[in-house]
C-alpha cells in the first residue's frame, strides 16, 4: 500500500514539473530583431603656415644712384644714423619691405584678417603756417594748405602675379591703408575648404618711399616741410616760438605693427 502511494506521488511530481515547464517556456519567449551602427572620424586638417620676412627701416641707406634702399654696408651711403636708431629721410625707401606668404590646403573654410596695431604712428606735419627753416630770416614762414605725410606706403596683395591687373594695390598713409583694408574687401570673404592658399592669396608685401625732390634752388614744396621736420628731429630751437608747430601738430616717428591672421569660419 505504501509502495503504491510512493509511486503515485512520484508520478504526480513529474506531471507537475512538465506543466510548470510549459508555463515557464511560454512566459520568457519573445520576438527579437536588431541593427548595429559604428563610425570613425579624424580631426579636419588645418595646417596653414604663415611666414613673414624682411624689415621696413634701417640705420643706413644707399645713395640715389644705388637705389636709395636700406643697407648694412658703410660705403656708398648718403643717409647714416648717428646711433642705432633706424631712420627715414627724404630720398629713402624700401622696395622689398615686409613680406607675408601663406601656404596650406585646409579642410575647413577660412578667412583672412589683416590689421595694423593700435600703436601705429606716422611722420606728419599738420596744415598751418610755420617757420621757414630754409632761410636765415627769422620771420620767414611758409604755409601748408593740407596735412603733410611724407612717407608713402604701398601694400600689394598677390605681389608675384605676372599681370598687374591680378594684383591689388593700396597706396597712401598707414591710416588710409588701414581704412581700405577694413572697408574695401581686400580679401575674399571666404576661402573654401580644399583651397590652396598659396595660389589663392599669394605673396603680400608692404613697402614705402619718402620721395626725393630733385636738386633745385630756391626750395620748392615740400622742401619747407621736410626741412622743418629735420630740424625738429635735431632739436633745433624754432625762433620765434610763435612760428614753431605745437607738439600735437607734428610727429617724427614711424611705428608699424602689421599682423596677418588666417581664421576658420563657419
């Protein structure tokens, strides 16, 4: 009797196990689908290089016959500094000046920004009536009808272009060139990704000249203004003092700070 009961209990347990397994199997079954995605990227190339070379001013300058240009030699010169100060004077110039060259083929859009520093200074004599230093007469004067800026600068974009029509040239005072750069669209608004900047921008040069008036007597304009500026630089006392320019009406220094930027644009 006990044996039969044990047998029945075992059969019941097997039956319950099978029933439970059926329910478990049905509870955890499901539909499955899926997709996978992956990607890689690298930093876009910039690789723009700007090189600057040259200088604007020097302590010595060659004679007219030798080109008026700056020189490190001590012979064949007609303008020579008495110390280590760099000079500008009538008849001096620099046809090579400062040069910027840009290279690179960035994978982003870029723009060119060129600016003069805030400490920009230029040699000038404001319009007015001043002592005539070309004569021995104390009371002689001359009159400047307009502000006088003797050093004329030239900024040339794409300076190596064979055809002048492919160049962009700005000439005048530093202040006027600065205004033209800011308002004249000197460069393309955007150089698109992949552009070869050496081809697109080319060489940029800044040069200058203080024009020399031929050896003529009596003096002619601008000899009067040039002579007064030279005497002021030498510390000559202007007599009478009433004919001397006020400090705000002249300047005896050239300070040039030119910067070229290549920046990414969106």
